[in-house]
C-alpha cells in the first residue's frame, strides 16, 4: 500500500479507537509535549461507546482490594499476593494522573466520574473463610493494604453489606473491607479526556471513520488507510507512531500489520450480561462492591460481584457478570469477526486453547442456556430474598480474551492485557480485557516507554511525568511514607472518602 499523503495528513501519532486507551495516551503525550501532532479515529459516531461504555464494564476501580483471583492460594497453602500488589500500584498511578488533571483545572468535577464505594471480599464456609483470613494477614503486612479490615462477626458484616448478611445469622462466613475503594464511570472520564484533547490541544478526532489498514510507508513511518463511513471517501495518513487501542477491534486490525510480533495471537470473545435492580428501595440498602469466589470451572472474569454503580448521575445496583457466547468482537461488530480472525498463524494457538480449556467451554454452554430464573438463583447466593420482578437483564460489552502461542500447549488463554509492539516500538497495539480501563495510565506509560525511549531519556520528559504521576517510576514498597502522602493528595483532589 503506497499512496501519496497530503502534508496536512502527516502526524506524529495516529490512534485507532476512540476509547479510554487512545484518549489516555494522547492526553499524556500532549501534556508532556504540546507540539506533538496527534489524530484519533473512531468507527462509531460517538467516543467511549464500546469497552469504555459505563454499562459495558464493571466500573470497579480495579485495585485488587476485593478481587480474590488476584491472590491465588499456592499448593503449600500460602497466598501469592504479588499480582495484587502490582494491580494496586497500577491503579494508584491512574488516581495520581486524574488528581493532576483536577489540580490543573482540566477536570472540574471529579464526582462526575469517580465515587468512594468501599470494596469487600465475601466468602462462606470453613475452607474459604480460612483462605480469606490468610489473604488478609498476607496483604496487611504491606503499606498498600494495611488499612484492610477483616471480620467474621455477623453484626459487622450486616453493617458492611446488609442485603447479603440478611438471613445468614447462623452461616459461617467472613468478609474484608477497604474504605478507599472506588466506583469509576469510565465512559464519562473518557468523554472528559476527549473534550480536553479537542478543545485545549486541538487534537483531531474523526468519528464515523474506520481504519482499514496499516502498512509500513518508509523508514520509521506508517501509512494508515481510512474510510469515512458516511461518504465512503478513502483517505491516507502517515505517522511515525501508530497505536491500536480499539478494544475488541484491535486484533483484526493488528492482523493486517506487517510485523512478526502479531503472529500466533487470537481472540476469544465473550458476551457480558448483568442483572440490574429496578427497585429503588433495594438499591438504597447497598453501598458497596462485594466480590466473591468464582466457581471451580469458571474463568476469573466471571467472579460474581454485587456492585453499587453511579451511571449518568444515578445510583444503580448490578449483579454478575453472566457470560454469553458471541462471535462478535464488538457490540457494533460483525458476526463474522471470530471466523475472520482465524488464520494459519494462530490456528495452533486457537486449537490448543480449545483442547486444554474444555471446562471453560462447558461453563459457557451452561451460561448461554440460562434463563431469568437461573440467573436469579445465582443472585440469591448473594441476596437470599431477591425477587424476580426487582431485577432485569442488561447486555453489556464484548470482551475479547487473549489467545497466544505456548510451546507446551500450543496456545494459552490469558485474562489480562498485552501490549503487542514492533521491535522499534513505532507501532503498538493493546489486546485483552481486565483490569483494562482501571490501569490505563500504567499501560500507556508502558506504551510511551516502548514508543519513545529516546524522549524518555530527556530530563524534561521525566520531570513532566513526575509532575503528572509522582510514582510513575517509583516503588511503593521502597517509598511507603512518600506514597501515603501522594495517596492522600490524590484522594483529596478527587473528593474521595467523603459522603455523597
């Protein structure tokens, strides 16, 4: 693909996808160097409509405060907390960046997108209570989790989450609580980012524009072919750097890019669904995010949770997630997305994942066959007296889990995120899902380090990053006192830990 590009269509960075990732990367770079010329393409007529949409993700500020899958139990019975420490640290960088935007008056009302909502883990039965206590003891030895509370006392648990504790007076159970937990509306945050980019930094955001192809143009440059979905006009752009952050649409586009690093990658799409409460009296009785343990054959992404949400200024209550089978990679995608993504490079990976994850296939079949009464029975494992008429089913976004090569199994299914990149870092693509939006700032720091290594050696870039994100290159473990001060500042700027 060799086409002449008009000078005005030459950019420093081209971003494919109008979600939280492209917006975060573009805003961080513009704050560091306002002279950078950036353009963003979004296929839909609005930004933040797919994975960043408020109903399309959990809204949990994922910081490992309550997610039990981040603290697996080892064969010797000990608890591995390394992943939890990593996720906690990554979310804190997000909070630091957001508080900087508030400080600079780029964001005026943080309560539009973030609220204090305590995070809880909740388990029942002797075995799981023992696990939760071990987890609590391991985590509270660190500065990050020292404020965590643990209780087996029914009265205490009834204060933390009354809907769940009701009717369980004689049941063996336990919970942990972290007051610093948050609920985040990533759709609102993403829209705020785009307003800043377009109004403050004159970044072009072309909606209704599909990125059809990305090809090497010349040394250190990429040629991007786009189509205006309203007029059908084809336009070419080129840039030194390209970032593909199109959620489920990232894999199909990455597969067209001529870099060997893409080989072997595949995608496993899952349809997300929530039960949403329509009874204001029930919603008012719960002010928490409560995560429990996933079933024995269920994937980590299916960890059941009962969540307080704030969407479009209204308090909501959700339970789930429930999974459904889909072949689409995006809500507005094609039913042929999965089939078209299979090629000679990733067939071994795809087959390996299928063969070694038969329990996951069985789990999905059960989920797809569920009716409303079946979902309500799952909810009653949390709220014993839940009434069918108080809850409706809402279809959420698509999640495309990563499939990648593995020497032993042919392919493995991953539930995190991967930054796939060319050797020189001039093209980067983000694949995967959870914890996703919550750690977007950390992920984009990784992208910046890959794409702009020489720039990062400059003191000016380092100083600006430190101003924006004090712990972007520091360890919380090695600087606990300084971290606590930074954390307190973030909470104050974001108006957290206050009554709403």
